[in-house]
C-alpha cells in the first residue's frame, strides 16, 4: 500500500471542496419535485477536481487491502482511489449485472428494495481483507450498510467508508454507526445540508 500523508490529503480535501463549490451543478426538482439535486458530474469531468477528490477520499486511510466501489459512480472513484493507495478494487454491482455465482444482499430503501452483488469466485480471496468502501454520496446510509454487510459475509472487514458528499440531514452517518459499529470511520469530503 502506498503511503498516504495527512498533510497531502488534508490539502486535497480543501482543493476538492473548492472544486465542488466551483463546478457542482444544482438541479431543482430532481429526481422529484421539491428536491434540489447537486450534480457532481462537472466536478469529476474537471481534471483538477477529479485529482483533488481522489486524493481527498484517501484522507485518514491506513492499512487498506482493497477498495470496494459501489455501483455506479463508486466504480469510477473506487478504481482511482485504489490506484492512489496501491491496492486492488472490487465493484459492488446492482443485482443482475454479474454472471453467477454471486454473493448478494437485498435491502430496503425508502422507496422499495434493491439488491447488491459481488462475484462469489473463491479466487478473489476476500477473507481477511481490510476494505475501504467508496461512493459518491452518503444519503440515508442504507446502501453503504448493505454493501458492507455483503463484504463482511465473505470474511472481509469493512474498515472505513469514504464519500465525496454527505447529505447530513438524512442520517447516513448514524445508520452506518448502527449497522457497522461506531468504530468504522466515515470520511466525507464535503457536507451538503
């Protein structure tokens, strides 16, 4: 694993927050009336913004063996974060996207249910791996807890969650603490109330 220095990553957090303020696009009434959606796509399309975000997501990371990116933006980010840390990456896919055999988990959302899957190939060797879970946004926390549960069932241990933006009014951090334990750190580059 590459050495990740606190000064370098702390400086990247500031640069990432500036890039978010400069490039994020606010879309009213999406995905439903009354919701103001903050689109991070323009931030990730900016080379400096992407670079700052990837380094900022590694802030505080130590002893990571694998990065798991949650479908779909977590794939994009997870691969870059894994490269920064000098470790491998695993895609946590939405149900039905992987050929069998798979490990899967179905969980409740505020508007229904969803399924996440990872390959069940013994060649992955997930048992004993210390995993950083990466995604773009932390909202209610249900998807992060389900992804961590799925990985933990394979013998891996989710030791941290890193996201670009946390929607602090939705209780995701508390959901993660209840589901994974208060000792699992949650790192968000930016807060959006």
